[in-house]
C-alpha cells in the first residue's frame, strides 16, 4: 500500500512502544482510530460491532507491538490487525441485513412488529473525512452479501489501496486466492450498486438542494402535508424501517403508508437535520398524545437522485441517537 506519510518506523515512538511504553503506543494509534473504526463498520455493518472490533484490534496491536518490525507503516499494520479482528467477528455473528434483503416490498400497509431475530444493518454518523462512496448505505449494505474474505479483500484493495500481495499476507492466503475473491466480490457489488470505479453516488446533489429537500421533508411531516411530501419523491422511491421487516416501493405505496401512519396516526413530529453514511439525514422526534416532550424515534437517511428522494431508510429506536450525540428528547416547542 502506498503511503503519503513519512516511514513511521523512523519515529522514536515506535522504538518506545516496542519496549512497552503505552503512552508512545497511544500517540501512534490515536490519529488512526477514526478511519480504522470506519473500516470496521464497513466490514461489520454496525457501529457497536465496529466499536468492539476496534477495541479488540487495539488490544492485539498493543500485545503484539514488540513484534512490529517496521517493514510497513503502523497504519497498514493496524489495518491488517483490525481486518482479522473483523473476520473473526463475521464468523461469530454472520451478516447484517436491511428489510429489502428479507423479502419483496409490501403491497399494502402493514402493522407488523419489530423483528428481533434479525441482525440489522446500522447507520453511521457523519463521516465526511472518508471518501464518499466508501460508507454510503447502499455500498455497506451490499458488502454484507459477501463472505468475510471477499468483503475484506475488496475493501483493502478498492478502498484502502493495499496491493494483492499485501492482502494475501494480511489474510494468510495466496495471491491467486485474493484475485479470485476480488473477482467474485466485484461481480456481486456490480449487481447491487453498480460498478465500483467511477459510479456516480446517488447522494451527490447540490448542497443547497439537499438542505431544501431535508427542510421540506421535515416540514411536510410536521404539518401532516401529504401533497408536500409526495412532491419530494421519485416515482420509484423506497421506504424501509428496520427493525420492521416490511418495506415499500413506488410513490403510491410509500404515500399510502405515509398517509396511514406518520402523517396522521403517530403524533406530533420534530426533526433535527444531520448526516449519516455521508448522506443527508434527519433525526425524528415524536410526541404522542398526552406526552409533554418529543422523544427520539428514528434516524432517517435519504438517498437523493436528481434533487428528489429516491430512498428513505428509517432506523427506528432511541439507541441510534446516542451514536450521533443527539439528545433523547426535545421540548414540545422549539
């Protein structure tokens, strides 16, 4: 993997860390933790799983730093360790899913109940420091369809720039196996989200239009305005709401659900604009009849195309709000 930074094995902190200086070790790895955490999220599809994998990787790195020979950068070495920690987690926990993975779109509005038997894909807080496509929701969701070895090979090669030989060393396999894994992974990804190289990100929309769409969506729900909401949607829009298994495809189906539930039956809404998976999002707070405050309900992530909403994924549950450093409640009036 090519490095833009100086060869870090010349850093005196490397020698200090090899001899057991934990403060020196911390200085070496602290600047890398955010980007390695994003890598773990791509591999595992969950912020909480990424937290665990990062901590496991840091522990392994600390315990093994005496064997670090400086033939690569600390960054590459830590990515290798974190990748193997993630592969171990994939074997234990399997892959994460979105409602679209479980079955066809619902043809009529369903009540349903949360599916607690599914390991759901989670969303990721604003990651603008990342290259954009690397944490987009559709990309991370598609990665979950790959076996762990293909997932790791593709991310190391396409996103992080490791060579095939370096990936073979990380995964303790042959270059032939890595090339085979990459070819299979690319075929699956192409069928899910299009070609990796040069594909346009659906969320790349003029920033002013993004802000306008987010504000108009929030206002439409807060007013219960179906006409305003439908004007924001593409004809083929989808809406999914994990941990609910049902999902809706097409403007008519999405609006039938919206009119039956969020626009009329839920209560009073308030929204806070945010960003998730480098895409526009809103934190949705709900005040039910008789309640005095708006409580955390969902993080809704938008996929935009040509200035309209092509996809809504509402991650339901107050536990998502802590990840975004958002309060659990809002007052009844702004």
